[in-house]
C-alpha cells in the first residue's frame, strides 16, 4: 500500500473548534415528530414516494424541514422554510408534468468561472424560499477519503449558509451543495478555501473535477498511483478547471486497473486506466488449490450460493474473451501477447493470478453521454505509457495537444469525442503524432473514396501541364 502525501501542508480540522451548532440544536426533533410533520404546502403526490419499501428522499427532506423549523431565526442565513418550499414546488412539478426550475443564469464567485450552477424557480411568488436555489460543486479529495471532523464541519457550514441538503457525490465526483441564495455564495467560498482548505470543483465549459478510484491506498490490483495522478493533474490544471475556455466540458478519470471501478471508459473524455505490459504472474500451487476447492473463487464473494464445485474451464478458461488460456500438464498457461487485460481470471482467482510488474496507463479518449451524437465509450489511443510523477510525458504529449486542437476546431458545446467523429480518427492521430494501429479499426470501411493529403502524393498537387503533355499528347 502507498501513503498519499499532498503537496502542501494540510490543516488539521477539529470539529469541536469549528462547529456552529450544539448537540441540542442538531438533535432537536424525534422520529415520531417527523411522522407527524405537516408541510405548509400540499405535497400529497410527493408523499406517495414514502409508501414503498425503500428509503425515501422525501422522508429525509421532512427531517431537514422540521430540523430547520426548530432552529432560532439567527441560526440559518437563508429562509428556514426553504425545504418546505422545495417540496411544494416538486409537488407542482409532479402534477404539471414539467419542471419549474429556470435554466441557469450567470452567477458565481469572484475570480472563478465555474463551480456554481445558477438555479432559479419560475414560481418565486409562491415559493420565495427557493427563488434562488444555487448548486455549488466542491472538489472532493482523491478517492473520497474523509475524516468525520471534516464532514461534520462541512455539514454545519451548509446548514448555516445553505439548505442543509447535499449529494455525496455528483456523477463527476464532487460534493454537491444543493440550494443557497446568491448572497451566501462568497461567504461559503471564503469558509471553504480559508478555513477548510477546500476548493470548488468544475462546472461549465471547462475541465471538470478529476476523480479516481481508491488506487494503491487499499487496492492490490492498482497498477498506478491514481490518487497522486488525480491530485497532480487537478492542481496543475487549476486555470482550466476554474476559468472556462473550452468548447464544452472535459473530464479526466483515473482507474488503477482494468476493473475500471470509476467507469472511466464510459464517463471520461480522457480515461487513464492502469495496466501492465509484461506477463500475468501465476502461482501454480494456488491454481491447484482453487481447482481442488481449497480456496473459494472470487475471494469468497459468492460463498452463499450453491453453484457446485469450482470448474476452472467453465468459470475461467472458457470465459476468456481472447481465448488465451489453457491447461497443459496440470498447469495454467496464458498466452500473454493475446491477453486483452479484462481482469476476469484475476478476479476469480486472486490468490493465483496477479497483474504484471511493468506497469503504466492505457489512455482512452472520447466517452460521453448522449448529447449530439448519442452515448459512446472511449477508444484506446495510447495502449501503454509510463505514469510517473510529475507526469510531464502525459501532459505534454497527450493532454495539451488534444486541448489545443479541440479549442481550435471544436464547435460550441461539442465534446472532444464528437470532434473526433466529425474530423476522423486520422486527424486525432496526427495531432498526437501517434501511428495508426489495428486496434483502432472499429469496422470495415464503407466509404469507397480515399482522401489523400498533398504530402502523401509524390510531387504534391502542383503539376506542369507541359510536362504532362509530353507524356500524354492530345
């Protein structure tokens, strides 16, 4: 395991020194009182969401509404009934079948172009508590490690200056503060940066908050230090994160191994996935122990299911997508040059198989959700690259050339994956100065035309007509 060390001295946050609310204020209601709570608006449709067998956000919002109602007026900086108004507007939205949030608006904190998403109600007269209900994105720590003192301090801050409700975490990774008014944005930003050493995340047409898996901190399969790489690129590209200059959003995500726990292959414009380029390490004795039932497969994750005796052919060899595994003389053999790094065999027999030791990253580009051209997974552009601090090879040879091309050629609200669709993979390879390789071929060509570049044609485009007529007289 690897200890992650930040670049700058970290302030130790002690909740007892920074807390805003007393224990009595935090526990100012009972569960019975929550059950009897009546919102000031009719929310009968919304309350139907409490009737199922699963936990309901409506019940949580009622707790928060009752909690705020019991606080003194000077103990919150935005309307105490903000949650009740939120529930009331949700009820109207359910009945009307349409949202009553107006889209965006230019709002933020001084010096930053991102981090705050403006949100306004289109029914401010009926629901004044949420006339302005802005969202703030807070940059999460790498791998989302927290101490309870930090989380409690964060909760107190948002209870005092916001609605008290937030998401852990948004789809990009940020801590999402849900709902405050414009006047509280700067004070919250000051408290976060000066007292909690916590920055805002990205929003808008900029670098969104990078996120990573748990990496070498607690995962034995991680081939790279995802925390260090995520932290380094987050701090190095602060300007790109906070001052929108891109055609649209751009996301980094870091997976320590091909298990892809952050799902970077589906959710990042630039995906970094830890890999190896030598051989999978095999412990043949452990292989035999799995075969003979001495070690449970999958780390015992399915021990409660009666699937019968472990069958290495049915559960490992025949499920290899590359068909690169076989048994010979009682030993497991892997044709490593055919291995596609799917991790299935390693996941099933973790005590027998391990990734190689010559590690780095596979870099992929272009994943996105449906916007213009539909959802797509990222494609491999660099099968293997060293990933060692300060990652200058990745910054200078991959990230910055892509950004320069995208900012020059990308249309407004066009993701880099859509630019690749529009201009072609060949253009991307020219930008990166990477030769084409067979794995880039998605399907056989369907276009009968070949478009040559002038430098690829002997003599270029210019021709001397007299010389031509000497060879081809009329």
